[in-house]
DNA sequence: ATAGACCTATTGGTATGCCAGTGTCAATTT
DNA sequence: AAATTGACACTGGCATACCAATAGGTCTAT
């Protein structure tokens, strides 16, 4: 399968954004990209449109295109949904996982454990991804898995903040243990709860709080510039 | 705000697909669309790409673009996710709804009741949309609301099947009553459960069953043609 | 009759030029 | 000095032309 220039460009930009090489708010100059990749404006335009559709970049009409800058409020909302999707995956996985998948999940968990004990944060990050992906697969709902992966991608630029917290690595691992145990024993509600809180860290109380606070008009980023979308 | 040709084209096609004027599997001839709308290939291409991104159409390389034909298995998966999103909206709404929103919800429910008693199926369909949208709003999670609306759109071409069932209208109304009651009383778990089952009708048992059946290789639509995507 | 080798219309992808609307900045005016 | 105006460059959107790849059919030979 040969990939078009637009696709390669999209992937390259996506990768740059996700891995922080292009920071939120950074400008994406169309002409510069044309020159950089040696292509015309058409594929660049196409790639940008796809990235807009996936939420990674935004265009401010007549001002240019920028790496999406997500406000703290929307970020919380997205994490809330992410937690729900992960929880749903866990609930379904607890009911639907088969022996082979369970074995793969256990192995993924073990690799997480190895990485955690070694203190290798990058490695853990990667194995953690694989671990969660196992659960997506085990949900036996491909659409759900796709949505979860997509949202996770979109959140990736911001998750590094969350994951650099000291000791988070070890507590994350402990939570994984509970998750595996719940899935193993077919405890759907337990797996759902464990995964939801695993993602949300503190559960929904925090966002409840923020939500109620914002309703009193204390939002401090109302002037942050009109991030145009849809 | 002036809308571009590509946007108008996208909206027109989207509307056609959602309202069944273009059936799943139908071919979308690019040149015909160019002529029909009096534009060149560029905006047509753009519109098609956006529709692909939103899942309403698919392109089979070198064979053409078609209105997305969703298999029964994927359809079930999508409904499963839809139910979860609706349930989540209900759970959050039960905790976060304010007086004004509650009043709007009650009024929406009453309009549903009027439509139902009049036996006006189309009218009920519309008011039902509004009712659910109230709950989306009341979740105080704009991102969640957007995702829910988007998925609902995508499912719209197939929901007419589900809604034409005789007597479904009245039982739907009864379920609405329970939902309103749960939200009114702040019963988060109750609202979540009620909404989830409202969407799923029979709960997840059915899809569990299908999921397990499919694992035994009894899927009868394996030959349904390679629906290419991403 | 069937397998295999061309042939061609269609599709996908890209380059390029043009035009209109608008943000930006500077010059001019009061 | 502040404000108004005006020019210009930039951006977005569209049309058009060109090229490459291939699906699908046709033709040929065994």
C-alpha cells in the first residue's frame, strides 16, 4: 500500500504534535510546510484538514492554522469521557475476555511491572499503552476501541503532565493489578470502576467541583482568544 | 458568516444520507456531484473527505466512494457506545443540572408526551431529539455532548428501523418519565441505568450474545465486501 | 473454454494560478 | 499624540490541468 504525500504529511505532523515537538498554540505555516516536505499546497491543505477533523489543530480564519490549544475546562471534559470509555472497555472485557486474550493481558501487565521496577518511565509509558490496548481488544467492541484510541491520541500531548508526577508510576502499577484481578474474576462493575478511576485519578469529584465553580463565572480563560472550530 | 461550497456540499450530502435520501451502499459519483452543484472537483473532494472522517461515507480505492454501509455487528457496537454516552450524560446531569435546565427538560418531556398522545410519530421523533439534547446540555460536559450528538447523527440512518416498532413510542415515553424522575431526584446511578437501557432497549445481553456467537465463527456477513477505512 | 496478456476509462493525487476577503501596519490627518 | 484611513501581504477557497495507477473488460492463443 503506497501512502500519499498528504498521508505522510499528516502522520508526520500528528506525530510531532503528539510527542510535543510542536507545542500547543504553535503556528503551522502552510508555505513553510510546502517547502519543508517538497510538496505543493494541495496535500498540505489536505493534511491540515484531516488534523482539524481529528481535533489536533485548529484554524483561525484569516489568521492561520495552529496546533490545537485545549483549555483546562475542555481538557477536564475530555478526561471525563476518556475515563468513561476506558471504564466501559473494562466492564465489557470482564465479561467477554477469552483465555488467549487474558494471557496476553497478563503478559502486558508483567512487562509494565518490569518497566516500573526498572524505573524506566519511557518504557513504562509504552508498555502502559500496550496494556490498555489489550483491554480495548478484549472489550470485543472494535468501534469502542477505535474511539478510545482516538481520544487517547488527542489527549496525548497533555498526558505527559499527568504522568510525570513522582510515584505516579508505582501507584499506576498497583491500579493495574486491581484491574487485572477484576477482569480475571469477571467482575464487570469492579473493572469498570477501577479503570475509570485509574484514568481520572481522583474520580469525578474534581471535575464536579470545577464544573460548579465555573457556573459562578469564575472562568479565568474567557479572554483566551476565540479558538474557532466547527 | 459565509459558508464555502465545500461546506454546503458536505451538509447537503450529510442531510441526504441521514434522512435516507441516499441509501447505504449507494455510489457517490464525483463528477456527477461536480455537475449537480456546479463546482469543480476540489470542493467535492473536500466534502467527501470530511464525510469519510465522520464515518458517513467510505471510499474503496480505485472503485469509488459510497455511502457507508455499516454491518450489523458494527452497528451493535455503535449502539453499545451510544448507550454508554447517553448513560453518562444522564449520570452527570443528575448531579449537575440546575433549576433552569430542569425546567427546560420538563417542558421537553411534556412536548414529547403531547406528540406521543397525538400519535404523531414524526413529531415525537423531533421532540425526542430535543429531550435528549436537554440531557446532553445538563451534563455540563460540552465535549461529551458533542460526541454524543455526532454518534447519534451517524446512527440516524439506521435508527428509523428501531423506532418504527409498534408501541415503541409509548414505552419510550414511559422510559422518559423514569429518566426525568431520576434526574429530578439526583439519582445518578438510576438516571444512567435508565438512559442506557432506553437506548439499548434490551440492555447489553443481546450484544453479549451476538459477541459470543460471532466468536464461534458464525458471522454470516464475512463476505459482505471489503469496507475499506482508515 | 479457459488462462493469460494487453487496453482503456476511471479514479486518486498533485501542481499551479487566480480571486476575494481580511488582518496588519504604516502613513496621514486632526 | 491619538485616531482614521488606506495599501499590501497573507490566507482561504476554487478551478483547472496533468500524471500515475489500476479495475475491469476485451482480445488472443492454446
